[in-house]
């Protein structure tokens, strides 16, 4: 069925065309997989795409001193890359174990180049608030603009040809029903969190500034596991590892121990850093939370107000922590915080 997409429109060479076809077919296989985890997302070579970040990037990217520097970052939803561009980073390499992170990032960049502010947000966000997305499960039903095909048509000519071929195939597969396409291949995001989390979405002015800056950057993409990054032969001033730590280091489904992760960073990954380079090691949700105390009024009165979720192993490796407001608005009202751990190859731990 996918061969119906007008191939004559594309000047892709056979090698690239075959790669895109494989990416498309593997994405459909992933969508139709038999078992789906209820506990955590599955990350593979062709898994679901994040439409927006799940980190408060506005709370830390501008504090890393990366202006005009070389940066390696997770590709994910493309938001790390877009915020780096907004903060005047000119050379960016994206890595992700998921090939589809490349396609969603190209979709974001093409949309940015063509759409006005509101239309961009409505195209990528499934609903208005975090509660709608997570707790009430309203998800995509309450935003008919999400992935709307008529909106896609406004900017698809700005996509690189491989990404246009991929998205055209997917729209065809889902009978041009954007809502269904989005719900099948994306992890839903909400508008309020997207605006709070991203400097470039703070207001229409910032968005227009990014529109100008996006044409003057050099971005490369690698399909790589976090534990393969040391095989890159480049040097960077900053490396952003998102919250991948939570998925590779864990008692339940992790692949390495906390000690092995630390020695990987110190002995291998840090070799990619220029002098005084920084690695954003981990992003920990719910680092500083309200201590809910049960018992007598007296006990409640003397109880400490907040509890801190200390990670001893990350503490040993990092030289600095940046606390950022919680991802969840309800928790932000309580002044609860998430935490970003930083490693620096020239500063003492
Ligand atoms: C960890 S997820 C979670 C979302 C993230 N907090 C954000 O704000 O974008 C981000 C990305 O990491 C990628 N990822 C997960 N495990 C990985 C690994 N072991 N190596 C490389 N990328 C990985 C996923 O494919 C996904 O695109």
C-alpha cells in the first residue's frame, strides 16, 4: 500500500528510499506489536516519538554556558536541539536509539519554518493540560488540530526529502487521519507543559527568534545507544543525556549498574569532552517533594517540610546539581523540584 505514495515527486536515490521504506515498515510493525508495557515506554530502533520534551529544559539549558559551542544531545522530540539553537549553539549532533526521533525532529523544524506560533503548538500538542493527558486520559480527543493533514500540507514542502517520504507514507497508511496517526505513533504532550518547558515557546516573540536562528545551524543525527556514544570521533563542550539514566540504570529493567555507569562516564564518555566540558548526566523527577506526614498534629507540625530523593551514586559523579521546577503544575504550586545532575571534566566532584 505504501508504494502508492507518488514516488515521482522524490529525487531520493535508491539507498535512501529503501532506508525510509524500512523505517516506515518497522514503525508500522512497532505500532502493531502484540504486547505493550503499561509501566514505561519501549525504546527501540523504531519506537514511539515524543512530540515535546518531558523535562523543564527552560530551567537548565541556558545555564550551561554553551553559546557558540559544540554540543551532543539526545534527539528525542527535537526540543533539546531547538532550545540549544535558541540559546545560540551553532553545531549540534543529535543521538537517539530510535531512528524515528530524526523524523519527528525534522517535522518540528519544517513546521517551525512555516507555521505561526499557535498553529505550531496545536499541531504537536494533543491536549491543553498535563491532567488531560495523563490523569483523565482525554489525550488527543480534545484537540482536532493535532497532526491535522491540512496543517501538514502547509509545511511539508519544507521537509528534507527522506522525511517527507516517511511522513507521506504514514499519513497515507492512516488514511490522512492525523488524530489516529498521532495516537498510534506518538507519546502525547500537552500545550501548557510544552510552553513552560521550552524557552522557544515562552511566547510568539521567542518562537519568531528561533525561526531566524534555525537557518544558521549545523545539525547531524546519529542512531546510537547512550552506551555507544564513546565511539564517536568528535569533541564536544556539552553532552546532554536527558533522563536516559533512568532507563539504563535501574533494578527493574536496567542494563548496567550505577557503578558501571559512573565508570563509563569517567573512562569513556568524558574522552569526548573538550577541556571544561560538561555532561548533563541525569534528569531526576520528583527530587524535592512535599513530605506528606500522617499522624498527630504535633508530628505534622515538626515534620520536615520537604523530602529529598538523594541519589548517592550520581552525587559521587556530579560536581553540581541544578534544581528546576517540577514538570507537573500541581506540584509546582507546592514549589516541588526536579533535579539535573552535571559532570565536568575540569571541576572537582
Ligand atoms: C529517555 S526519553 C524521555 C523523554 C525525555 N525526558 C525528553 O525530555 O525528551 C528521550 C529519548 O531517549 C531515547 N532513548 C532511550 N533510551 C536510550 C538509550 N539507551 N540510548 C539512546 N537513546 C535512548 C528515546 O528513544 C527517546 O527518544
